[in-house]
């Protein structure tokens, strides 16, 4: 069972005795400088769980953010133990909810570290329990009015109703807390009152979470807010962190519909996604907006997800060719693109509250969206129960 030690503590007077204390209990521990050096071990075919003991400096929450993001993405292969001075209750909850990390006080006996290691399964989470972590797919609009919500809704319904994926629990989360219209498209009532937990994230529990969930007749669960003037810029990330922590325990696939505007929490959620679909339209300004969104995404720290582009409302010729496809390929060279045709059924679906996946499953537009669904399905581990 490989165990690594990363010493990021800035105070040598504290760090050296701490490291010696750990080595006295775990003499075979391997010291390394950073997480990147452990990548070959994680990527190997070995199913043993890798443990990483991380000695962090005091009063630096960035290490908690880093470990939470990494643990969420690799908890099937790695378990982190953060050793530091006292941390906040919310940071401790974030570590534990990640499913791949825990915390030990720097003043505690080294035996506590060993106790945590012994409690972990000998193999990866997926190998031991047969259940993989939930998959997050982010739908990111490059501009307003590009049909991002429609794409997210239709893909989510197809995932929920498809024969090959019908056993998967699917949730659609709308992060537009001011002008959400997802529930209008589905003709259900929005029930997520984010302002109730933003001021007090600890208020969110299992009972309140169930109140926030809207249920569609297709079997899709939706978390979306009624339209309001809620100050999204002031949203406490701890509220979103707690919300997604509860979502991740209930669903196998989480589809996220992002608003156009970016907030401080936007890149954090996208960074945890396995798949990212950037939506836009085929016009010169529209393609430039897509290119700008892709540049921003790829500049995001710790972005692991696969990126695709969805060109919505495409015009097609007599034989099905996409009009002005050469413009797309010249502005977005090398990108993997889904072309979704313009179809009057889309407007009809919006007005009637009946998704095309249910009312027009054999139309060309539904087949276009099915390619996105296949992409999402490909991101999902085969071991999901």
C-alpha cells in the first residue's frame, strides 16, 4: 500500500519534528515534492488505494481547496490526509464530503494518521463497493440566448429515458438563481430557495434538500430557483458546496446548466466536472464568443474535464450538410463539435412544457442531441449501480 508524504509547511521548526513523528510510525513512507509526482502511481493498473499525507502551513485555505478538488476527481485511487493546525468546521466538512480526504491536527498523536489509513479499503472505492463517484457534466453558454438550457434539459431527459441509462439517477441543476426558466420548459414548479441556505449553509440537511427538489414525470430530478433578485455575487460558496455534497450522494449523473455571467464559484464547479459542453451559435460574433469561452475555460486551474462544443440552431442544406461549417472549423480549429439543427419543434417544446426527447424522439434535432448524450454516457463509469 503506497503512502506518500508532501511537506508544504512553510515553518521548518514545526515541519521537521512533525515529519519525524510521522516517519517514526510509517518508516516506509515516500517523500515527494508535489502531487504531479504521484500521477504515474495513480495512472497505473494497480488497484491499491494510494495514501497521501499532506503537511500544510497554518491559515492557508488554498490547500483545502486544492485537496477537495483533487479528492473529488481521484477518490477512487487516492486518499488524502491533511495534517495542519485547526481548520474551520466548513473546511472539515468539505474534506470529508469529498469522499477522498480527512484531517488530523498537527498536535495530535501520529497514531491518528495510521488509524485513518487502516480504516480505508485496500482497493479503490469502485473496486470495493462497485459504485463509482457521480459524474458532473457542465453546460456552459458562450453568450445569452444560445439555447444552453434547452440542450441541458434535452440531454438530461434522454439520459433518464434511454434504455441503456434508465437505471442511472439523473439530476439537472440550474445555477441561474435570478432568471431561471428550466422549470418553465418542463412545466414543473421551481423549489430551490438558495437564499435560505446562503446566509446559513449549516441549515441545509436531508429534509430541506428534499423540499428543494422538483420531480419531472420522466424521472428526472431538477434543482432550480424561482425567479428573484437574489444577490448571486454574494452567494456563500459553502452553501453550494453543501448542496453539491448532498446531490453527489443521491445521483449518478449531474447535469449543470450555468448562467452566462461568471462568479467566483463558477470555475470551482467547472473544475470538478468530467465533461464540459460550451454552447453557441454559428455566426461570426457567436463563434468568437465560443472561442473566448474556450480560452477562459482552459485557463482555469486544475481543469480535468473533456471539453466539447455545441453549435445550436444550425441551418442544414438539402442533403443534411451544415451551412457555413467552414466558418466554424476556421474559428474553432481542432475542436470536437456537436451540430444541433434549427427545428420548429424546439419552440413548440418550450411553449408546451414537453421536452422534444418525449414529444419528438425521432426528429433530427433529437438525434443531434443524442450525440451529446452519448458523450455524457461515455464519461460515466461502468460500475455505477
